[in-house]
C-alpha cells in the first residue's frame, strides 16, 4: 500500500527520508510531496518533515511555500544545524545569496564540526564570486571529513574557474577515487573535461561509467553530447534513447534526441510524447523549454515551418517564465557607460600596458552570427588553433575588480598598474594555450560576448586582432530564438528584446571601431557563404599568415566543436540560412515587426536534489616565421 494511503502509523524519520529519496530518484516529485504532506497531517510539528517539504517545494518552483516550510523547520528546531542548512538551500534556489549565507553561517555556528554546513557555505560564496572565502570554507569541510567527494568536486570547479586546470583535475580524480563504486564523481570529471574541450577523454570516462552501470542516465546524456561535439552524429540518438526508455519524461534527453534524430519512423512516438509534454500544465517550464527547442529543431530540419514556429513559441514562453525579460534599461546604461568611459585618449594614456604578443585572436559578435564558422575556417590553417569559447577574459575582468562595487565592464578603467596588466595577460595566455600546439602563431578565442570586454582586451594585448562577425538582423534573431540558450541570456526569448539587444551590440561595436587601438576586421556572414575563398583569404591576410587551401575544406577539420553550430561547420559551405527568416514570416509576424521591416546590418540527509552543488545525502548544497 502506498505510504500516502496510510493513516496513523508513524514511520521513523529515516524511513520517511528513504521513501522521499526513492521518489525523487525516480523523478517523481509529486509522490515525494504527498509523502511529506501525509506525514505532516499526522505530525505537523516534525521539523525533519518540514525541511524535506521545503526542499521538494523548492524543486517544484514553489519558492514562497518552500521558504515558509524551511522557516517553520528552523522555528521547530532552532538548534539543529541541518534545519538551518536546508533553509539556506531554499534561499540558494531562490537566488537570495545573502540570506543563504546567513543560514549556512548559523548552521556552522551551532556546530563547528558540521561539514555539510561548511561545504554549503563555501559553494554559496563561490556562486557570488567570493572565491578565497569559498575555498577556505570548502577546505574546512575537508578537514572535518577528508573523504568528502562532493567537496573535492566543488573545489575542482572553483579551480577551473580560476584557470588552475591541473589542480582542478587532481581534485576531480580524488573525488572519483573516493567514490570508486559510484560514477557520480567520474561523470563530473568527464563533464568538466568536456567543458574544457577535452572531449575524447570525457567520452572515455562516460563509457567507463556505463560499463559499470548501464542505467546511468547522466553518463548516457554526457556520452550523447560528446558524440555531437565530436561529429559522430549517428551515435548520439541512441544515447538519448537509452535515457528515454528508462525515463520518458527526461526533458534534456528528449530535447536533444529530437534535435539530432534522422529516422522519422523511429521518432514518431517521441514526437507525440513531446507534444503531450508541451500541452500539460504540470510539465515544469524547464522541461517544456528543453522539449520545445528540440521539437522546433526537428520540424525546422524538415522545412515544417508552421510546426517549428509553434514549438519555438512554446519553448521561449516557458524559458521566459523562468528567466524573465531582458532589462533594457540596464543594458542601455551598460553600453552608455562603456562609451562614455572608453575614449581614444584612454588607450593612448595606457599604451605601455599589457604584453606585446600578437598571438591572441578574438572572434566576437552576436551569438549565431557566424563565429563558429569563422573559427573553423581559421583553425583549418596549419599555423592556427581554435580554442573555442573561453570564459577566461570575462573571468579575469571580474577578478580584477576584486569583488568591489564596480561592474565587470569597468575592469579596464580600474586597472592602473602596468605590472598588474601583464600578470593578467600572462594568466589569460595560459588558458588560451592550454590545448594548443606548442609555438602556434595564432590562437583564437571565439567567446562572442567578449565584445563587452574589448577595452580590457586592449590593455592586456595591445597587438591582438579582433574579428567582428555580423549577420542579417532578422536571420540572427531567429537563429538565437530557436536555440536553447542558458537562463542568463534573457534577450533570447522575445523578438523585441532581440532587436533591442542587436541594436545595442551594433552601437557598441561602432564605438570600438572608432576608439580602440586594436585592428578590427568586420566579416559579414552572408559574404562568407557566397564567396568563401575571397573572405577566407581576407581573414588570413588580416592575421598576417600565408594562404593555405585547407581553409576552404574547413568542414573536414576533425576538432571538437561545442556550440549549436556543430553540425553546420562539418558540412561544405551552404547558403540556405541566408534569408531563412522569410520562411517564418507568416508564422512569426512579430519577428519582422520587431525590426521595423528593416534588416539590422552594417555590411561595411535530506532529499537528494541535484540542481546545485550540495552533498546528495544531506541536501547540502605569436609571429609567423
């Protein structure tokens, strides 16, 4: 008989926790919620049940009710560090970092040997950028419990963000060693390796996890992504199907499967499943977004534009409910501040800053504007290496303001020391060169949004080159709107927001071209696909390299590609994406209207919740020669 049908039998708390975790592990949050509610109907003042309830409600997105339950738990058990730690967890999920920090501090003040509390405090401080204090707290957790795999994972992630790759991998290996019987740490190591571009090593680790346990959903998802990144498209659908056969409601696996599957007869039942998921009110918005984006891609590849538009509308509506709209006033103030702060004389007064290498090449522009294509063309040249989308320039900008009240775009303005600029440049170069061949004359970083940090770039690398990718505004907007971008990219879900975002990017790049000492080459996507050789020669000449015919066969380049353009850049050049918005004009009238009918171009011990890093058993959170 299910527990929620029982009436007056009081199970011990451990039994309730076990039952709740069993339901959560089966991705059945509704049953976990009923378990807690039924038990609280019998024992309303059970603090453990109240804190379990808070975590489950938070997982379901009912944050107000979650906060109330977590608060009640601390009222019932004010001296229990677990109650305060779980209350902090709810504040983390609510993104109220100061409140979370206060709760975790209260937990460790009640029990200085409470390792979970120190871990949670460290992870939360890491989230808000207080890396040194975060590291101290995480180290304290390890001092109490030296074999805490989750803490090694958290420290490893912190070291990755600080560019200490070797030390990070050591931490991940220690975590995997302490959890030798569980693939959890190994999968995290594999994911970090994949994120750092070491996709081959990641693939091997995911396969090891699956050899140990064939029902490892995380490993199957990771292996599917690795197959996509490595261009082995025919193997990816089977990976996602292995997840869906075990858990049909797995939003990530279903969305990714629909993006890559080619066999329509095989996909039929999953298409119906996707439509049901989008239609059901109880499908979480995160899942609706993942499924909707995948369904949109499925229909788009088959030129079923009306169906693709409807799926895209559902996906973006769901993502927008979770992420919210673009704050246009904040963005405009940011661009205004950059333009007012960085005039030409700003750079002339700091001409001795940085180091003289001309090795870095920064490929910038809007997402989906052709940055991956340009890097693929360049990286086919024997003298060049594509490092992918590195987070390090933005990371160093944040690091250089030292957690102060300045915004990251002000990093260049507060950089007053020549030696400091050179130290930052050397740190960036270590990240840029991490996987490049030795003595490679040119290495590209194609993080598109680095255009916000070009003043900082100029102070670190006064001889660097910048390639600015541009594309028809409506095509660019549609391509962004059809992709599953992360929650921070709030501009991506609405065409009016996209039009505004694109106009601000154009405004900022026009300013950079008038004041920056760095050479900037504008490259129009439409020109590249209509005249590949002409534009490729133009790019290679800009970088001061001898011409090489391999650039025309960029699609044969077997490097891992980890952006949404991974499939396009493995094909010979084509122009079917030019004017693509016209196929959607009658189904997405807001697209053309948002751009005023004009194209923007300028052709010159608690439930196990894995959402954040918390212990799962305690619910804690060069020059050419």
